[in-house]
C-alpha cells in the first residue's frame, strides 16, 4: 500500500481566485509535483484536451466508475459530476510524485476524511471586489453567470477555515512562493 496521505496536496478556491495559475506555476517550478487529471461529465471548453485537462466521460461511464469503486472521491458541482480517479492518482504516487488535486470544497473535505495526513490549501482572493473584477475582466461570462459564480464563491470562502492553510492571492509571485514553502515544509 502506498502512502497516500503525505503525498497528496489538495488545492481549492473560488473560480477567479487564481488557483489554476498558481498550480501551473508550481508544476513548472518542481518536477516532483504532478497534477491529477480528474474525470468529468461536463463538455470540454475551448482548447481542452481529453486525458490532459480532464477525462471527459458520459454520465453512464461516470456512474459505472462510481459502482466499480474507481474514484478516490467525487462530487456534483453545478449539474456535472467531477471525480478524482484512483488509477490516475495511484500511478503518480507510485512514480514518487507529490500529487496535486485541484478540486471543489466537498471533494476536498472527503479527501481530508479519507487521508487525514494530506495537505489542504485554500487559495483566497484578496477581497470579494477583486474577485468580482477578475471575473468581469475575463469577459467570458454573462452578468447572470458572474453573479452566480460570486454566490458560489461566498459559500466556498465560508469553508476556507476547514483547510490547513490559506494562501491569499494578492500578488501572484508571492502566492506561488507561499504555496511552495507550505508544500516543501510539509514534505520534510
Ligand atoms: P471546471 O468546470 O471549472 O473545470 O471545474 C469546476 C470545479 O470542479 C472546480 O472547483 C474544480 O476545482 C472542481 N473539480 C475539478 N476536478 C474535480 C474532482 O475530481 N473532484 C472534485 N470534487 N472537484 C473537482
């Protein structure tokens, strides 16, 4: 049995907080880090590639994997399923990697229950106003979608106290450094 606990890092944060950017910088910085590729039933967006960004599954395929015990955790977010694949995480840990899971708050809570020694980091925007401005500046969402994301963000932020660490993403370089130090210290 592999030691999952000390090799798992969970990163969550509201949409627009910058968690994906921080994680891609961490992956560039240290090749002992590896990003878990989740499965989802949502449709691919833009340039997303199957097997790279996500494994894009039908609802039937996803539910079959649930019954075959194929997920470490899974959750519904909006109307879609998202799940961390056991085989994907295991393969990365067997390769000696520290595996980063970028997942929403319910999945993160399940991981903490299953693997109490795992590390959890919440990426926090400096303020709600900054978050709203970032979402608006993306210019990809309608007004309604922005307000919905802000609503979800407030609920997510209220769960940030359940995480081991909160990294405030005010200045990107500093946030990346902070997250890096936290992970490195944990792995010592
Ligand atoms: P998006 O559709 O924007 O790619 O992702 C929506 C939310 O689902 C994000 O908060 C993302 O971190 C989360 N997510 C992605 N993969 C997983 C997963 O495997 N499990 C859980 N619980 N959440 C996930």
